[in-house]
């Protein structure tokens, strides 16, 4: 059997910890035999949750971490002071190569800061972005960045595009993924200073398939595979996406139950409708990897239920097997060599 991918999961992070986190970990190992999960957190609490489930005991191990970083705490201070927190302990395991990946639904700020301070950036990476998969008509697209770098520069967005292309090609399996930059129009001369400064750089970039500007309304139709933007825009897109998706699903279900006729119709279309609605459920695609680090760090929603935790763990397998961090490192080194040659 192939060597198991080792994934550390923060059992104490998020609105539904530890119950939903532990449940997701159990669901992951029961579905895949090629995963070993380490749950970091208060051992008596995590052990009590595990007693509710049947699973291969060799696939889950609890690592005691008595402290918890709360959402309201200043991230830098929390990471430095709470050395025995579930987040810091987990990130240190990735740093020491005791694990391949880290997943957390806890404090976004702490995960972002800890990822960079503890796991560390790949040499040459200016800013690691958060990159979630979002559903589209054609499958999924990668939104990069959705929350890590609000004040980005053109050079940052170029790296986002390169890293996003590597991820989509190797993890999702999209050959020669189309890259678009979020703009207020399709014309090259439109946009704010950041977009205008980034567009020509992306246009000249030889190792990505840049298709130009993309308006937000074109994202759901699958106009491109890698959606590039700075974190403020990306976070607005992501939150609106999730809100509209949840509202539409709710309204469709409400409409189907409105009368006897609609209930009969609902029974007839239920299988197809269920599959369609499921494809637009963001939890099906796991968390958002923080690209450009020396190891894999995945941030899942603070409100994550077990299904998103399970999928976040499983997505770590393909990322690790494909050596995404190594591929990003090679790309950045080659790009730097090309730049020095041209200069």
C-alpha cells in the first residue's frame, strides 16, 4: 500500500469544534486508507469525541495541545505566546516534517501568520495567497487571493496566477488552465491602478494561459479556471458567492414544497436537482490552501461541518502526492533565472 499522507487537523478551531472536526477526521479515514490524521487539541476532550465512532485506530492519533487561540486574539501575539496551542503545535509538526499538511477552521489570522512564521514561505514567494475552489458551470475555478493580502502589488498577483495555474493543473487536473484577472470590464484599459499595472505583466507571462480581464458575473459560467485578484475583492466575491448560493438553494427547496403539485414535481426531479445543488455547495470542495509555503496549510471555514473537514483532509492527499510546493518552488526559481538572463 502507498505510504499514508499525514495530515494534522486542529481539533479545537472553529464554531463547531471539537465535535464536527473529529467527525470529519473519522469520515476521512473511513473513506481513505492512505491518510493518517493527527488531531491537535485538549486530549481528554478529543478522546471523548472519538469514543463515539468506529475507525482504524492506526489512522488517527491525538496530539495533546492544551491552549486554544481564539478568533478575537491578535494573531502575531497569539502565535508567539501560545506555543502549546492546537494551531502552533500543528504547524510545527509540518515544519519539522512530522506531517505533510495542516488543516484548521480556527482563527484565520493566526493560521495565516503562523503559516508564514512557522512553516515559512518558499524562497522567492512574496506573499502567500489563500486559494479556495469555487463551483462553476464547468466544474470549479480557483479564486486567488480570497483573504490573505488586501494590499497587494502587481508582482504579487503575477505569482498568484502562476501558483494558481500549477494547482489547477496538478491537483484538479485542468490542462493549460485559463487565467483571468477580475476587472470592471473586458477592455484592457479599464480597472484600478493595481489591475492596470498587473494586466501587461500577466500578458507577457509565458508560463500561464492568460485570457485577459474577467467580470465577476462571468465567474459562475466558468469563463476561466484561475480567477486572480487581491484579497479584498476576492473575499467579497467569495462571500457573495456563498450567500447567493445558499439563498438560491433555500428558495428552490421552499418553492418545491409550496403546493401539492410542486411536491409531486419535486419527487420527479429530486435526483437531478440534488446533484445540481450539491455541485454548488462550497463545502464539497474542502478548504483554501495557503499557496507558496514550505508545507501545505489549509484554512477551512470557521463554520465548517464534518463534510468540509473531511474534504479538506482528502484534498491534502492530491496536493502532497503531486508535490505542489516543490513545483511552485521550481517555477519561481526558473522565473527568477529567466528574469536575470533577460536583464
